[in-house]
C-alpha cells in the first residue's frame, strides 16, 4: 500500500511538465475558486458537466494515469454510493400521494321515492318539476390523457421507490463531493507550493497597507503544503510496520485493537512533532528568525498569453453558469 501514490493529496508532480503546470498560479487559483463556488445552487446536470470537465482536463493535460487513477476511482465509487443511497432514501416531503380518482366507484344509498305531485289546475302559473328517477344511470366520466409524461415517482418496485427529488438530490451531492476534492487535488498536483505562495502574496499585497501580516500567512501556507507529504509518509510507515508484524486482530479482541490504535496515534503524533521541530531547526540554521530580517526567495509571477486565454475561458465558464446552470 503506497499512500503517496494512491492518495496524492497535496503532492506536486514535478515531471512531466504539462500545460497546466505552465499556467500562472493566480489564474489556476481563479479556476479553482470557480469550481468550488459555481456548483452552489446549480442544477444536477451542470454539476455533472463540471465533473466531466475536470476529467477531460486531466486527460488533455497528459498527466500520467498512475497519479490520478486510484484516487479518481475511489472518488467515483464514493460519489456513486452517495447517489444510490440518497436516491433510495425518502425525499423529505413526507406526503402520502394518492390518485385523483377513487379506486372503486362511489355508491349512494337508495332513498325513498316520493309520490308524483298531481298536476294543478290550468290557471296555476307554476308547475313543479318532475322528480328524477334514481335508477337512471349517470353518463360515464370522460377519460383524458395526461398532458405530459411527467412522473414524480421514477421507480416503484415494492419497497424500492425513487422520486425525482431524491434522485436530483443524490446527483447534486455526489457530484459536489467529486468536484470539491478532485479540483483541489488537481490544483495542488500541477502547482508548486512556492508558486501558490507567490501568487497569494501578490493577490494579498493590498492588505499590507492595513497592517495585515501577508508574509506570515504566506509562509505558514508554504510550510503547511510542504508538511502534507510528510504526514502521508509517516502514516504510510506506520501502516507498513503494522502489516509486517502480521497482527492477528481476531485473537487480540476489541480491547487489544483499541490499545494498538491508541499507541499508533501517539506514535504518529510524536513523529509529526519531531518533523516540525526539525523544520524549525532548519529554518533557524538558515538565519530565518523573523520576517523583517529574512526575505522569502519567491519569484515574481507574470501573466502571459496563455494565461489571458485561460482568463477569457474562465469568464465564458461563469457566463455559461449564469445562463444554463440554474436549476
């Protein structure tokens, strides 16, 4: 089990260098924010289209399949399970839907017929209308075909019932999970931590006039992005250590398993604190004691022609959402 390959969270793919790598970090950050915000209140079809766009971007960029294949399969599996579970769940309306017409025709009790009223004299100006006979059959009710093929219940097979609302909710929820996780992973996979920090420092530079600690925030973000692979490495080492010892989980019982997991959690925390202390010592050895005394060696990002094309495509994507993405 290699967590560094099966779960490439926060990892940067150095080679091969694709056209996604060459885009400016600020432009890719704008696309990431669009992928995170556009699905809000969007229709299910539009969310599925966004998920398809992410898959097509991965294929068009030429990223090796060994990097994204396992994670994409897991995300698609989780999304499909969420769609199925939500579609089979009640839609939340709690309404007992009944047909418009009764199942059996209505019957009325026979009332006693009144004797006919004798006709009055000829000079009487009004005559009473004759009493209708209850045995006269009523004309049949006309049957009209439904104007559309709309059906609220899509599937009704015994206990399995899927409504339009539950299926739409499942599609929106499953696609949202895939979009949020995979778009962030694709951004971190094609953008170096230094580029992310430099882009954020450029975007947040106006806040420096308000005494906002821009440099400290950017430095903390850079260290956090560098620390994610170390966390995955420590987890991977502990998993391999447990597998090599061939622990029989059935014999040790529930209490023994809880004790082992608590020990592993303590060991993981100790290793992470040790790694953090090593990083702090390395920064002090290089003379980084304060932000005012040491400048971060970040490059100055520049927008090129391909970046302007990506910005124009981002504007078209947002316009498409405003026109066609409404539910």
